[in-house]
């Protein structure tokens, strides 16, 4: 008998879980607090370890504008080259391709696939959660029951307050990220930026002592995603964002000045941190994605970890899983995923350190190679086989 599974949250984690668990034949219902279940944001990495599990789910990033990452160029705040890497000689050793995608394109594609087997309810305001015999009560009186409850409701997770009630709320991490998009064609028109975007799939970074600007393409190389990381001194509160952005990078090269001055409607995102949760699982409820382990965007693995979580749960809960087996399978998920997540989190935070404290570029590329080799489908299958043995 298939399981009845209730997912709170229709972001990347929740929709991925719906697809992966639907692939296993389970009945899926998703509760989303927004009215339109739209995903906000700019662009996101789909590294090889993520592409591999998306392919298992029947998802191909090339179908929704996935741009191959081909090179990394890193400069200091004066515009001097500090690191260049062409991935052509080594990409054949990866288990799958490394894509850069627009987050909205990814979310829309996941939603389209999830709704082939799942039911989505929007505008859901949760009043009460029972994690023992999973039940969610909404503010309008509707009650949803299930065999299993998944909390995929992000960094401000409501499900987490029930699963891990001793965990404090996420707190500011001391940095703010300005995000905006620019057409690649616009960057090609100005002499200071034309050479930077002359070749497809180039990831660019300018790094100063305590701030940096990251730029990379998405949407079939037609759009560049820009992210500026600076100290969070509160100046973005109630302010016109663009002057703060331009001032923050005023000492950087002409190309950077051009990029910031061209920003239209940049958004400020306060980065947040959360201590490691003592519990991802309670009763027949489980957390995944940012609800369990919110990532800061310094390694391009946050979305990948959420999708890996979803696939792990699906592999550990095949079609023949009984309700009685759920608690032990959730413990396997916790046991199997934590070391992986902890390692990637460690390197993410290292790469987020200011100049002089972060891992050097060559060291980070070496770690990414190790990270890319992991296949969560195979890892969770091996874990499940140990139980059968």
C-alpha cells in the first residue's frame, strides 16, 4: 500500500520531495502558505551531485535554460587576476553536468512535474501540528492527516518548532547579500564588461578584504546573476538599496562600478545562521532542506542539499514501506544525511570567510570535486540494504 504523505512547503525542497516520493508510488499532498506557490530569487547552482539526482527524478536542467558552468575567474578588488580555472579537461570525470539556472525556472519546472502526481493547496495558514499521528490543522478549519509529515518550509520553518522545539530561531550572520539580474547583452555592450562575458558559462568573482561581488550566467547564458556580499551594518533597513550597493563596492574596478550602476531594483537579503539541530525527526515527522539546515550561499550547494534530502527520503521509503517502518526509516535518513550535510556546511562557511581566512580557490575546487562525486541515490540505497541484510 502506498503511504499518505503530507508536505508543508512548496519550495525547492518540498516540490523535489513530492516528485521523488511520487516516483515511489506514494500519495502526496502539499500545503503552501503563499497564494501562488511562487519561488523568489535570482539564480542557483545545480552542481553534478545535484544534476545526478535530478536525472533520477526525471528532471533535466537543460530543459529549462540550464547554463553549463565552464570556467571560474577570480579577481582581487583592484581587478588583478588571482585564479583562473577551465573545467573542460576535468568535466568528463564528473558523474553529471554542472548547471547554472534561474531559480524561478527551476521552481516552475519542479512544480509542473510535482503536480503530475501530487495535490497542492495554497494559502494555508497552520494552526496546529501533531507529529505522532501526523495531522495538520489550518486556520480555516481544514484538517489534513497522513502517515508521514515532511517539514520543507524553509529557514523560518513552522514544522521545526514541533520537531525540534529547543532550537532557537535563525539569527543574522553578519552579512547582507544584494541580488539583481542583468541581460548578458547589456554587459557585452560596455567596454569595461564586454571581455568578461565574451565566453559562455563563466563564473566571475571580485574579492576585497571584507566584501565580494559574484557574477554568473543563467537562462541559456542570456542573463547574468549578480550577488554582492558585504557586512551587514543595518544601512539597508528602510533605505533605497541601490545607493547602498554602489557605495559598498565603490573602490572596486570600473567593470564592477558599471555592473552596480546598471542594477535595477536590487534586493537585499540578510544572511541567517542556525545552530545544528539536535533533531531532524520526531515521531512520524521529518525536516529537510533549509528547515533542517539552512545554508548560506557561499558554495552553491544549498539547493543541492535540499534536493538530496528529498531523494534520500524517497529511496528509504520505497513503495512497499509500511507505516510501522516509518520511524526506523526516518532514523536512517538522519544517520545517513547528517555527515554529508555537516561536511558541506563546514566548507560553505569556510568559503564565506573574509579574505585571508577562506580556503584558497584551488583548495575549494579540490573539495568540490570530492563533493561532486557523491550520489545520494546510491548512498541511500546502500543504507537501506544494510537494514535488509
